C-alpha cells in the first residue's frame, strides 16, 4: 500500500459522517439479545507475513492539549511509546519478563539490590550511544516530583534516586529500600521507557528514544507521524512509517476503518454490534484479544454505605458475574468473580465465593441496609459500561438491592465521576504484573486507588510477598492478597472482556498483549 494520501482529521471525520447512517442501521439490526444471537468473530488477526514497507494508519481518540511524548508523564501519548522507545525489561507474548535494553538482571541473596547488565551497540535516534547513565536518569526522571509520573507512587517506596549506581557504561545497580523479588516487573510499565540522560525539558517534544521508529511530527491531541529507524539495534521494522490521526468518537473511527482511510483503531474496544459490522465488511475485520480489559465497579469505601465491609460483601454476593458476561459481553470474555488478577496471570487464584443472593440479604440485614438502594454511574465513554451496569442491576435485584443506573457525560466522566461518586463503572487494561496491579490500585494511599480502600494487613501482605525469594511461597502470598481483595476490598470485578480491535484486512503481524503490539513486526499485505 503506497502512502499517497494523508487523510487529516477533517477528511476522516467527513467520511465518518457520510457513512454513519448505514453503520447506525446495522447497530439496530444486530441487536443486543444475548448468547443465542452471538455472531462468530475472528479469534485473532490475519496470519501470514507482511510485505516490507508501507505506512500503517492508526486512528486514536482525541487527547488533552497537554499530551506529551514524555513516557513518564500521566499525559503520555502512549500509542507512540512502543514505536519510539524501549524499556529495560518488557513483558513477552506469554506474560513472562523478557530482555529489552537490559540483557539480564539478577538480585543479591535478599532481593534488596538488583544489577542490570545493559545491551551494547544501541544508539538513540540522534546518534548518541545508550549507556547506564541513561537508564539511571530515566528512573530519576520518573521519581522526580516535578514529573508527576503515575509510576512514581510504585517506585518511590522502593528506589532512592541518589543511591543508583553505574559502575560502568553497561551496568546499572539499583539498591532498594526494602527487598522486592518482583522489582524488574515494575520496570515493564509504559511510564518506564528509557529516555536520554538530561532530556527532561525536551523529551515531550522530540520523542528521542532507541525504538524502531523515530519522530517526524507530533501535535498534542492531533496528528503525528513516525518513520522507520533503520539502525535499530534489533533490526529495521517492517513498515516504512506509521501515521496517527485523532478522530472524535468510536463511530467516526469505525467508519474511517470501513471506508479504508485508516488501518487500525487504537484505544477503541468495539461494542459487539459494531464489531459484527466491521468483521462482515470487505475492507476490515476484528482482532480479538483475550481478556484484555478488566472491568470494575468500584465502591468508594470512604462513603456510606460502602464504609461497612458487610455491605461491600453483600454487593459482591448479590450478583452473578456469569450473567454479566452473557448479557454485557454476549460471551466475549470471562467472569471475574471480583478478583482483579486476570485468569491468564500465572498467580491467578481460581477459587472464589459463589453467587449467593440469600447470603447477601443476610449481610445487608446485619448491616441495617435491608432495602439498599444506590446509584451506579456509567457513561458512553466505553461501550461496555452501560451494558455491564444494567446487567449488574438486573442480577443484584434478586438480593433485594435496587440499583439506579445514572448516565453521565463521557467528556467529564474521569474528572467528575471517577473516584468521586460512591459507585461507578470503569475499566483497566490487563497486562500489569501482579505487584504493579496491587500496589498501584489497591495499596493504601496510592493515587490510583479508586476505592480509597486502606487495609494495613493487606499492605503488610504485599510487603511480605515482595520480600519472599522463594517463587512458590511468593505465589501463595499473592494468592492470599487476592483473597483479601475479594473478601474485604471495595472493587467488584464482574468480568474480563476480550478487546475487539478493528483492523484492516491488509494488516499482518498484529498480536496485542498488555495493550501494546509488536511495532517491529507489524506490517501490511500488498504494501
């Protein structure tokens, strides 16, 4: 596929408007009637090798005008990150830790000091060699309060930036404040892409990294383009370039894909009806990513009635997660049973309490909440929020719980509703290592602890797990942590949803894990 035309936001949106009527009619015809009408969707992207060259066109949702190419920032343009940068450590397609800029790593006997042996022969896009100084600087940049990195809350309790050591150009030594046998896994987060030493003031604009693509152009909340970096240490990427377009909503993005104006929809989990239309088209299809999104109904534990653990337990026992999966996902996912650790994770604990509306009634009576009625906030921000909320509402009424579903504006949902209302719908991408998951979202005081749950016993359990160097025993401790979250925490996890990614039928080599794909290997047939 030659890159003759570069559709801007205006032309893509125009195509969306032109074909919106037909897609809208398809939504109505496809319905949302449950398992009996579930269409057959592809299990994965098309197989086969791509041709070398061409430009992949990606449509993404509009972002903040403060969007930046600084990986450490909370406002990172993360569609660009895997193209422009590398981490020290990455997660492979099997969920295991794999070398990236660090070829190997090892702890001391207590897992209190970690030594990373860094790859030689790597250069940044501006030609300077990658060294241990860049790796140390990246950690200091994340930990700098001025950066306001979300990953700082995870790393700051462990890493003192002043104690980092670089004994030679290809060795990084990280002494920890306390033992952590899982420390390398925390460096796989997308905030941890390596940037050049001293680049804090410029990296948000330049995007200079060691990745398979280098920056040609970037506009915050707007379009951008990256081109192949032929001197990449792992070899040149298949593609010549990737073009990014900011497109307003899911309907417009989907219609641009159907019109052949873009090749891949980023940050867009298609609703099942739209996915059916896309998969039936001549130009596009669906890549189905198993259990890629973790859906949550967080109860704010600092607000009544959820300050009472008995009410939280009743809310969990009252509904049937399998009913939610059937109705909200039409089977395209897995029941969560209130465990945030996905079934694909090696430490996932399969044991869980059963759906028990009578026990839920009993607990509510003991808590003085026999006729519990609560508001559950949702929005069109994600196409599964409202179906999940309605399925929960339907299931929980068997326990006498009355749920009032309230629809809020998508534009302000994550500023006015999330972490502010006592009960609401949200989601996270899976692919987080278990210690990252628990530390970032459930540990006391974390800025992303969306239920404001604070349990000293749980925090101590995490500390014990981190310090445990015996793999089997550490797995048991993370199992205990899962049980604690299920029994005491404020997060309901009805389901893990398969992400339904819209892609062109020309795309080859698309295999997503941890909301990222292989930028080196992805390409197009007939490029």
